[in-house]
């Protein structure tokens, strides 16, 4: 029963490097999203998708790209890492509907030096 | 935009005391409200989900209530234990599915 799987769990990047955080879900959920969690700021929405081929920006999208080529996968790309992107990143998925529930991955702790 | 507030930000109680954690939200047009637990350096564990049509939900020592009209939810934890020490987050799901989180209440239960 995998649920939402994120990789890697930890990552250290140098400023200017690019990388992709992976997220996969096996529940056939239409809705997927990425959040970042910073001390004192709570979780903030970066990007989201309501289905394959459809993505949109959340509250803090700058410096990040996403794509959704399949229902299962929703990768988050950091184009040119900056120290301000040091954070813990969470991927979530849920079905669309009035009785839905959000499921979260275990998070990726990213440090940009 | 949905705003979610959790008060207090931190709480310290002796073992055995009941815990009351508060969550308020500004937009009552929600599908549900979800309570999560987060241990230091770990992910989010879903505790309780209350649908918008429900008034409360219970799981073991945990009980969560929802009053949509006043924009409030309360999480009660009965007979607290040191293992209940964690940060508790509430999240409101509006009709656009953009889950909005509170900043959390950090609970310490002293043995």
C-alpha cells in the first residue's frame, strides 16, 4: 500500500544547480499538489494539477516548474536553486469530489548552499 | 483566499490532562477539514477528517468537532500521554481543492 511516494528524502544542492523532486501516487487520484514547509510559515502551495496535462500555479510558484504527463506522476523541477529554496517539500494527492481526503508523501528535505 | 489560524501556537501540559486545540478558518465554503500530526523531521500523518456535513468525528482518544457557520474546528485529545507530543496541523479544503493549512500547535506532554 504505497500511497504517495517522494524521492529523494534528502538533498543538498549548490546555488544554481537544477534538480527534480519526484512524486508518484498509486491511488488514481486526479488532484496532485506540491507544498513547501518553512519554520513559522506553515505549508504553502507551490503548484497543483487537476489531471494529466493540466497544471497551475499556487501561492509561491517562482523558481519551480511542474508537469503532469500521467495521472500517477507529478515531478517538481527547481530550475536554478537558490538558498531561499531551502525547505521541506511535500507532495499530496486526492480525488476530486466532495468527500475527498488528502494524502501526503513523507517529504523531501532540501538544502541549497 | 482561505485563511486558517491555529491557537495556541504551543501548549505544554502534564500527562493525563485533556488537550484542546483550536482551528479557525475564514471561508465556510469547504468540503472538509482535516487534522494532521507531524513529528519533528517527519511527514504529515492524517488523524481525522470531518466532512462539511458532519459535526464531529472520533478516533480512539481523539475527537474533532466542526462548526462551519462560525468557521471553527476543535481537536480534543483525552488523557494525554508523552507520546502525544508533536505538532498538530489543521487544514481546510475549499471548493477549489487548494488545501489551506494553519501554522500548527506544538504540543508537549510532560511525564
